[in-house]
């Protein structure tokens, strides 16, 4: 069956989708939400709808009905699951299997009682109790409950325990008290203050501070293992691993945040992207990003005011509480602005900022698809700034050394032009003047040979040299350039493997470039290419050396004879397996007898292989 066709606008949106977790929304031709889905990888998931036909008729009907799409990026896959759940309930899309409240994700509740209970529930009741979650993995929720009850003696009964109830002495101590699973709340055997201390620590754990639980499990595992109780230790290990992966609640669906509006900004000086998110009943239900071009050096405060007014007029939003990164230059009666520094609201603001940044990235990708040179120019400008260069690094070369304890030392040079490999310009070098494993001396030799030759042949020199290594390799490269008069002509940096730090000549403090920076990715790609290219050449040299040396050790067999045998038989193994007559046809009967005799001696062969 044929693939489903997309409009050019929809194709373009899918082509620039990010490889991140998120929630995607499909709309029909009338702009109505017809499907909401979650994705661990937005680009891969959304593309899968259109690049093949589906066995399910319902899915094929959905794809045919899609006229447009939007998406929200979120920090984790769990956030995507939670957001999908809340948006399905909000919009009730036609093609979704509607999630009913009683089949929703579970919460862990700490009840609002004199002696609170802690249990798992799927019903959220506004009775003053504290709810944590929701949990997309029910097994994790149960594990957390079980572990909390192992740590703290909590009551599990449903008795209406009040101060009056305790005073009347109606309570009777149950089995849980006698097996030390409860402290006797019904009789007042444990004070409200002491029990409240348990609850405070449990709330801390449920907010995400699980270190106390993890420490307890680790100590228990060690104790059980020391007592040879390995099956019990394994059970605890499984709980420990679950807890390590546990996230107590989602910022995207939070009962601590009710109905609020969120604005976040991503500013790149020329253009400003402002994301708006609306949170309803504790869940994000709408996300829109506006793009402004600066014309008169407008401040972020001014542009935020424009965005709030545009959202208000376009979407009919009535503001109450607005979470913002800064106070806008606008007066709004009855509106309170919150600038969160920590907690759920700060995390929600960060999610909004991520969506603003992602829209900026999407816009850049869109422009670069229309004009590929824009990406190259932007990358060159970025690298020029990051590596403190005086000109754009259109031509970059990277060097790496390879040897095993000084044997067969080689070096590689890879060449990138406009940020991409230019493999026809790659070069190998066999180290000629250095004895033993001396990377610094090898680096000096290779750079001297490389650039002396380029100057003699009148070829263009690179704007930047990258050496694989830290301060030592960089100093050797600088010495080589000084020796041939190129010290001030070509910039040179070193990249160390441990933390991907960049070293500059004369500066002992390295530069740590953002891990997501395109500049760093290009240099990492060069370093990896140089390593791969050098290792391949080194293996070939080592293999050739080891192969020929075995024949060269045979008395009476010279280099020409060895070369003739290898050219004909391709390997020493085939030479060894050949008959005397076969050998004689290549090198004559007398030499054939010598070779056959030498290669048939096990002791000699063993020594040579070593």
C-alpha cells in the first residue's frame, strides 16, 4: 500500500521535529484536536504515522484526517505520559481511547488526620490531604509504599482517630502493634508530635529526596549478603534499582499548581521567542510560541508585555496568576506576577523556556533547509567566537598519534572544510625520526612535515589546527609551528579526552564548551575521525610488519622472495599450507624446500608468532 501523503507545510514541520520526549497534537481541517500522543522521540514517532501504511483501519483514517500538528517538549518520558493523560481528558479527541478518571494513574496520599495514613489511590479528593504523583508506573508506587512502611511504623487501619477518640480509650491494640508495624496510635501510645516526625520525613521522600531510603536499602543488602541470605538481598536490590529510577511527581501534572499562565523567553539579540503555556487543573493544556524581531532595541520587558497583550486578544485569555522570568512593562489590574526561584513553578517556567528555545531551533532549521549556506555561516561564526579566532575556520585540520609501546608509530591528519569531512585530503604519516613512544616528539615531526610541504607546494593553510591531547601535545604543536615560522599565522588548540576541555596556547586554564554546542560537536567529530583513521593505518602497518617479519627470519629468503610469495599466496597461512611443488612454481625448488622446512617447524613458528 502507498504511504500517506502530507501537505508541504506538514512535511516541513515533521522534518524539523526534535529528537526529544514530548506530546504531539493532531488537528483536522477545521482546527479541532483529533488526537494527542506521547513520544520518547518526537521526530521518530510522528514520522512513523506517515512513512508507511498501517494495519489498523482506525489509524489510517486518523492519518488521512490530519491537517496540522503541534507539539510540546518536556524533560522526561514520564512527563510526556502525564501530559498526554491530562490533555486527552481536557480535549477528548475523537481518535484517542479516552482515559477515564477511575482508570487514571495512581497517587500516593498522606491523609489529613491526627495520625495520617499513607496509601495508594486513583481518586483525588480535595479534603486537605496531600497527594504525590501521579505515578505512571504502578509497581514503583507500590514499592515506595512498601519501603516507607518498612522504615516507619505507620497505621493502616481506618479508625476515625481523634483526640476525643484517644481520650475515651476505645482503641484496642491490634496485631500490627505487637509485630512493631504500628506504634499504637488508637490508644495514644505514640505522641502526635513523634508520629508527625515520621510523616514529615515521608513527605520529604515523596517530594523526591529518596537518599534516606536508598541508604537504608544499601545497608540492608550488605547485611543480608553478609549473612548469606542472597535471595532476600536480591529482592532488595530490585527495589533499590526501581527507586533509583523513581521520580516522585511530574512538573507537567502537579496538584501544587492549579490554574496559571506561564511566559518564558529565549533571546538571541536579533529575535526573541516567547512561549506561552496555560495550566488548567494542574496540567499544561496549551502551548504557543510567539516570535518578535527587534527593530528599536526593545527590552525583554517590553516584548513580554506585547506577547501578553497578543495572547490576551487572540486567545481571549483572562489572566489571574502569571509565572514569568521578569516583570513585564505593563499594568494589569488584578493580575499577580510570580518570579519563581525554586520548586514546581520554577520547573514549569523552565519547561516553557525549553519550548521557546525549541521553536527558535525549528525556525533556524526551516531557514537552513531553504538556504543551506546559512547553517554553514552560522556554524563558522560560532566556532570563530568559541575558539577565539581572527577569521572564520573554513579549513580545519586535526592530528592524532597511534602506537603500541613505540612500535609502528604513525599519525593521522583529517581535514574538515566548512564543518564537514573532506576525506580526499586526509593524510597518514609514518613517524621517521622518533625512537620509542614519544607522542610530543611525534606531534612536532608530523606538523613540521605537513606544513613545510604545504608551503613548498603553495597550497592553502588551515585557519585552525586541532591536536588530540592536552597541554603537552599542544605545546609540541606550537613548537613545530614556531620552527617553520607559522606561529602567528595558524591558530591551534588541544582537546583533552577526559572532560572534553579545550586548551589554548599560553593558557593553563582550559575552556569548557557547552556539551550541546555545535562547535564542540565538530571538534569531537574531527578527533574521532582522526583516531579512527590513524588506528586503521596503524593496524595495517602492524599487520604488514608482523607478516613480513615471519618470512624475513628464514635464512636464505630475502625481501623479494617474501614479496613474491605473499603476492601469490596472499598470506603466510596459505604459504604454510601450500605443497612443495606449489612453492617451487613461484620461487624455485631450492628456496621452496627452505621455506617449507622453516614454516613446518612448530617451535620456530611459535617463536615467530610471539
